[in-house]
């Protein structure tokens, strides 16, 4: 049997070996303890660093959520206040030192004096501006008074700006807002709609400034504040929120889709006898029709037969894409005011699609536009296809007289390719020179536009017009909607022409 060698070692050598091994063990233990301590320190540092990172992350996350919550609370403050019946006396006190609201032509639209809030001294002008200016009780939402409350009451300033005003003894006063709207033209527009339901919007298509945004019927600010004495529907802002079927105004979109379609044939013509060429139930025309028409004559005469066929040839997808680029189904904002845009849902079947192509959607489709959106579409054609973001504020003035936050023109979207816009411009100019839009013609100015007439069940037709002035001195676009007004050629186009003439007389000759 073989035994381990250490058993046979002498006792003395075994003791020496044990002693040396003990020293070695102590040294190794000390070494490992030092290493263990260093590791523990390193581990502790890493742990503390990770804790700091997690802490900072949660702080940032909390700030992010709190900031988002604050923004959401601010956005919904007015709506919730209106829904809950915010205390009128509290609002009255809040506006006791609120800033003024001025029109672009210098008229005082709203002001505070001796703790009271007052509106334009002319009842006609006050009613014309009601849906844009609003009232301090916020009974009408999405107005200057409601959506710009913080600016008007002076609670939107940064710390150092407020401190400077406090030192001057002006810290309790709100800022004055000068609007893009022209009070004189707005009152005239309101007068042109007297006795009707409808809306008129006029914009500067180069800057996006809204000059006119009137809605009829209207009411006095005092009746809104007291919540009595106003007619049904008079508080609804048709200019910004009215969703109207555009009728033949939509032929602008159909023409744009047709011009961009792979099926485009510039020599395409139709014989219009009043009956659809798409199918028995396709878009038709009243009367005997227009005879042989091409794109230019069909647009000028607003021929349903031609555009029904052109829309079907271009196809539903082309119409949808063209409409999407022109901001259909997308929200529009004008500063702090949130507004709806046009809505569109098109059928694929040829016959209902032909009706949609002329702006008369059947039960299978939806097409609506707000007057503001119509004006923006018309303006984009005059502006090489570019639509500018709607603007309502020219600038702000603090209580010391310092002016700031000046209007900065901002592109909203490229509604149309420049070449397509140029082709549409020619069509729309011809429609005013010799077609259905002749009543909008202003002598001495290049005027363009498209009329629309919308058939309503058991009611008179809605009358519409969308157009513009092609002049660097007066870059204005307009949309007119007169509910149950008959035809666009007879009712809406003359209103547009009268307002174009008034604007030219005011701004060019001055």
C-alpha cells in the first residue's frame, strides 16, 4: 500500500511547514480582505451612481408628466369652466384689469374700465366681431377672450418681464392684443349677410392674416353675458366651425386631381346634354346641358357632366390624395384657437364617385369644408399652391407700451404643386371673367374664383363662392357661404365682389 509522502516526514519539518503555511494563509487572507474591501467600495460607488441616475430619471419623468399635465389643464381650462358654469362674478373680477382688444384698423373691440368689461360702442360692429372676439364669460369658446385669457389678464408673462412691470406699478394690468381683423370690413361683411344664415372669411394669402371672420346670425356681447335675448344658432361660429358641403367649389379639387392623374388627357372633352355619361345614377345636370365642353369651358360653366366623368377617370385614390394634401381630415389652428378642417370620405363605385367629384356626395360619401378652409384653398392657388397658417394676432402690447410677439407668416402646407396651382389660376380667372363667377369681378383688378350651389332636400340651395384677388398690393382670398341663398352665382359671388371692391378702395387708394 502506498501512503501520502507527508505522513513519513519528520515531526520537526512538519511543524516548520505548518508555520510557514500559516504565515502564507495570513498574507493571503489579508490580500483577499483588501481586495474584498476595494470591491465593496467600487460596488458601493457604482450603486450610488446608479441610484443618482435613477433619481434624476424619475425627477425628469415627473417634470415631463407635470409639464404635460399643466399644458393639458391649460388647454381644457376654458372648456371645463364653460361646461361647469364658471362663476360669472369671478370672471368679471379676473377681467377687471384685462388688456384691450384692438382691430387692425385701430378700433377698440374690448376694454376694461372701472372694473367693468366693455365691447365696441357700435352694436353693429360688436355683433359682427362677436364670434371672433367673444365675451369675458366664455359662453362662446374658441375666441380671443377665452383662448387668450392669460395674455389679456397678464398671467402669461415670464418672471423678469413681470418684475419690470411691477417696478413701474403696472404689473396688475393685462396686455393689449391687436388683431389681424379689420373691423370696418367685418361690419360691412356682416351687413351683406343681414337676414341670412351664413359666414364670410377673408384672409391675406401671403401672411395668413384673417381680415374678416363673420357669422350670421349674431348677437350682442351683452346678451351673451346675460345669457338671454339672442336667437337660436347665433352663438355658433359658422366662419370657423361650420361644416358645409362645398358643392361645385370642390371642382377645384377634382380639377387638381385630374391634372395630376396618369389618365390626364388635355384634349378630353364631353358632350353635356344634362344626363350622366358615367351611368344612369351618376352626376347629372339640370336643363339641357352645356353642349360640347373641355376643361376650361366646363370649369367656367361649372359643368357637372364633365367633372363627374373626370373625377371617375382620375379615380377615388387620386381624389383622396389630392384632398389629403389640401389638409382635409386634418385639424387647423389659428394661433391658440383650434378649428376643424374639411372632412372627406369617398366611395369607389363610379356613379356615387361622380357625384362626389362635383361636390355633391351621396349617402356613400362625405365632403365638408369650413369657410376658413375654403378661403385657404382659394388663397393657396394664388400663392403657388402654398397655404399659410391662419393668423389672428398682429402683435401684443404690454402696459408700458412695449410691443412684441409680432405676426410671423408661417407655411401650413403645400396644398398643390406650383404647376397645378398655375393651371387652376387660369381656370378660376376665366370663371370670373366669363363664367358663373362674373359677379365677383372687380374692374382694374385680376379676380378669380369658383361658385358653388348645394342642393338641399326640401330647402332652398346653399350658395357658395371661393376666390381671390391676384395682386401684390391686395393679396386677399375669400369664402362666402349663404345658407339657402339660391345659387352661388346669384348670391355669394356678388357679396365677394362687393367686399373685394371695399378692400381695394380702403387699402389701395389710401
